[in-house]
């Protein structure tokens, strides 16, 4: 498990680039261990969707397309709406505790935006949404969401700035917290849906721009 955790973090933090081939022999030598644990770790990460195994070619870090981004955020929307409904309709103390945790995360965002620390902002953003799901106390929702959060992080990690409108991020998350606390549910659910749709638009646009620059095109070309 420890080897899988190490390799997972290297995929998620961008140490291994999308499309990069991971050699079982090279990793075993690099980590100073036998190939067996490395093989098991690669298989585990392939099951999680972070790696892709091509027969007779090897194992590669997943490359997420705009269609993948749309699928990931559609699944996140479904899970987060279910989580928000559970918390919103739950007992007063549980909801108050969730609101307090989420408010504390939102409070960190303005300073991070000011510092232009986009990678940390991405982590806090995902921490906010993971905390919402964790507040349900539903272990299966949490487990499902962990995979979606990891894929979301991959979407963001190779972008210089994963947020097209970073100054609005704090306000958007605070709006979710306020509606979770006081409702109405219809407005909360609509806000979550809009938040996810905006993320898909931003990530798709910024990913396309990054790819154009990588391929040598001028911005907007």
C-alpha cells in the first residue's frame, strides 16, 4: 500500500506527466525494492483510473480529455448534490459542524489567491468539496468521491492557473456554505450545478490553451 501511495502522490502532484510511461523495472530500481510490490502498486493505480495499461506497450499516466473532464464533473455533481442533501436535511448539530468546517476552509482562500499559489488553491478547493462529502458520514460516498477528487486534481495540476476567475472562487464557495446553512434547497442545488458547470468550462478552456502553447501556437491562435 505504501508504494501505491507514493506513486499515487507523484501522479497527482504532477511529478509524472500525463502520458508518461512508468517502467516497472526503473521504479523498482529507483525505490530500491523488488519488482513485485511495484507491479502490485501499478495495478492498483490502474484500477483507480490514474494509470492506463496498454498490452505489449506498458503502463502510462492517464491523459484526461475534455470529454473526461465533463464526465468527472458530472459524477462529482451527482455525488455532491447527494451529499449536500444529506447534510442539509440532517440534524442541526451535524449541519452546524459541517458549516463550521467548510467556512474555515473558505477563510483560507483569499490569502492563497493573493499569493497566486494555484496549486495550494486547488488543494483547498478539493478539500472543501471532500469535506462536504465527508460530513455525510457515508463511507461509500466518501470512497467514491476520493477517486473523483484525484482525477480532478490531475485535471488541474499541469495548468499554471486552473482558475479562469480566481477572484470569484471565495465568493462561490461561501455562497454554497450560506445556502447549506439556511437554504433554500432549490437554490443550493442550482448553485452546486452552476459551480460544477463553470469548473468544466474553465478547465476545458485552460487545458485547450495550454495544449496550443505546448504545440507552439500563439495564444488564441
